[in-house]
C-alpha cells in the first residue's frame, strides 16, 4: 500500500514538472507574434497622419493577406495633453514595447501611445520641431531632437504610471555651441543611448557629433567630433557589442563611422558613390544593413571585421527607415512616395509603402519577397510612408476591448508560464518529499 501511494505521489510531482521543461525549451525569446507599425506622414489634408499596423503573419509569404489596422493620429491626439501635432514622422518603442513614441516633424509634439489599445495617453510639445524621440534603456527618460529649435529636449518618464514630465529648462541648447566646426547644430535622428547608460550620441545637420551625458542636470557634452571628422545629417545609429555605429547621409554622400566603448572614433567607412543619402540602419545577425535612399540599395557590413561584404540592389525607390522581425528572418523597409514631404530630391520615391526582404546567408544577403502598398500608387499620390518599427512581445490573444492595467501594455509578461512556474515548484517539492519517504521506508 505504501509503495502504491509513493508511486502516485512521485507521478503527480513529475506531471507538474514536465510541462514547464517542455514550454521553456520549445519557445525561444524571439519567437511569438509581432506587429509592424508604419507611419504615412503625409499631412491630414492629404490623407496622411496615419498609423498602419500589420500582423507579422500577414507578411511572411509572397503576397500580402488581409488588411491593416489604420489609426488617424490627429483624431487620436485630440484633447490629450498638448493636442495634435503636425506630420508624424519618426516612431520608436520603449524597452518593453508597452508604449510607442511618435515624433511630429512639422511641430514639436511627441505622442506617447499605449501599444495594447492604440490610445495616445500623452502629447507633449517640446518646441519648434520634434524630429525624433528615443527612450533610455531603463525607460527613465526620453530624449527628443528639437531639430529647428537646435535643442536636445529631455522628458522624464515612468511608463508603468504613464507619467511624462517635460521641463524646457532642462534642454541642452545646441545653438549656443555653434562655431566653425559645428556650423549648424540642429540635432537629427539618432539620440542613441549607449549600453545601459544614459550616454547619448547626437548627430548634427551641419556635420559633427556630440556625446552627451543625459543624466546630469544640465545635460553635458562629454566628447565631440567636428564636421571635418563626422559628415552632416546622420540618421542611423546602432550598438553592437562594445562598438557604436553612426551613419551620415546627404544628397551626394553616404558614410558609416565606428566608435569604441570609450567614444573614440576608430574607423570611417565611405560608401560614396556606391550609395548616397544613407538613412535607415539595422542589425541582421552579425551584419549591419544600411539603406541608401536615392540609389535604392542596402550595403551590408560585417560587424566582426567592419568590412563591407555585400550590396543588396533593387530594394525600391527612396528606401528609408527599416526594422527586423524578432526571429531575424525578415527586414521591413519603408518606401517613400512620389511627392515626398521631407528629405528633398533624394527622398522622392515612386511606390509608397514598404518592402519585405527575406534574410539569407545569416544576414549577409537578402531578397525582396513582398511589397505592401500604402495609399494611392499614381504619380500624383500624396502618400508618403517614412517610419517603420517592429513591436515585439505581442500577446497572441486579441487586443482587449477594455483598457488594460496601466503600463501593462498588453504584453505577455504574466501568463500561464507564471502559473506553471508555481506548479513546477510544488511538483519538485512533492517529488523530493516522495523520495525522502521512500528512503525512510526502505530503512
């Protein structure tokens, strides 16, 4: 009888432990549903100012299936904080992907959108022009490139409480630092935080680069490179290991710069005339992809050797920003419209929408597998997609009709895995107790 009870006890413990082991080994950190968010930044009168959201599984084949979710950003921002901005331009996410940050390039507005229910929960006007906004790795602050105001703005953030506080007095006044080596200190895109610190790289419209301690008050420049060392208008930055990559792109040039962890410029990789007007930058495996707008290609750099190893041609006319699927198998590249609103002649496209590239050879190469149109495709189209970003960690369940707990973001951070973890603990204790009983009975 004792032996029968012992067998049942051990079996129950094993049943509680086994499913947890299976669930951990079968699901990787980068698997699961995701979304691709694309902004058509044409003005509202032109049918723009819209956010298009696509499910990842709609974009894996050779044809696009279904329809996107489309959100009118002007309407969504009405009555919230400082209200609607003009021409939503750049889109990023905080570290947990619970909130999107949307910068409006024809005004100073930054939207904070709760990703789970697509609700704009804050709108903050930082001044002349919000060209881009980026959250710190710990989500404690957001830096904003106030381009025409020539200021670096800082918004203190608590995403779990949806608290966002902007003090204009904390702005870093870049205009006051202009001189011969820094002739036009309008900050551009990559207010790139380095590592888990609050050190940021800030590129400038007239050329040059500032390394900024964003945690201090006032913010401080800790290193700088004039326009003789870093060319104008960089709009892409990426950190790989202990190295920081910053690009530069104009109508006549395309360049990539490599810095070490001590902010020393270690290498300059020129891509002119192979590419011009470098813009989007993304890591694909051990490789770095950089999009060149008017030349319609992507150059590929091996980050282990910092050598140019490939060029992917014929991606599309006026390719712009890009992002990568969580599993690294797809790259999504925005394609500008024929009547582009920003970027000048190099950003004049033909087919507004975005291209999907199938990644090959571990990221060394890729092939365009799909084009997804956005809006009218005629030469008179006013559609002008610019920002594209992948939202990771999306719950497999449908978006809730009611509001989630503030800061939850609809992400699957608490799920059956938590319950199964407790089950594993109970099961393990039961098994240990059973084994102890067995040893005692055997004596």
